[in-house]
């Protein structure tokens, strides 16, 4: 949104913003498998959940799918590399400016066949 506003909002445009709303948390009873999907800066709350799972030594299967424009724009890239070494984490990072498609059903079935 910020890039859109920077390109299109006229000087003097007034924006009315409110607090973030909604619940975006891990479920109280964790399932045996988790699918986490994020894009761009939306990775921030998902990384918080992932860190919590790692800290609590969650033993279930985690499939983490993240989309970024380029490798250089992948937020938390070094930490994601570390998490990818965990035996219960399947990490998939897609770079949309270097040829990867945006999220679609075919791609999701390939990386997380049991997502449904």
C-alpha cells in the first residue's frame, strides 16, 4: 500500500487510519501439521509465530511458504535459512521478480499436498 500511495497520492491528501484489527494468533491446541503462508512484510507476524513454535519445541510438521519480490527483499532471510535446517520445517521461498509465480493452487499442492 505504501508504494501505491507514494506513487499516486497527491500532496495534501488526508488519510484516515485506525488500529490493526482481528486475531492473528496460533490456535490454543496446535494441530500435527501447520501451513504458514506470507508475502513481503506480512512475514513479520508469521515469523513471530514460527519463533514461538521453535522456542516451545513444537514437534509437528511446519510448511512455511513465503513470497518476496527478490532475494534481496526477503525479510528475515538469514533466520529463515536457520529455520530451514530444522527437521520438522519445510521452507519454500518464492521470488516473484525472478520468475516464480504468485501463490496459486497448483504451486500450493506441490509444496503442501495435504493442505486441504
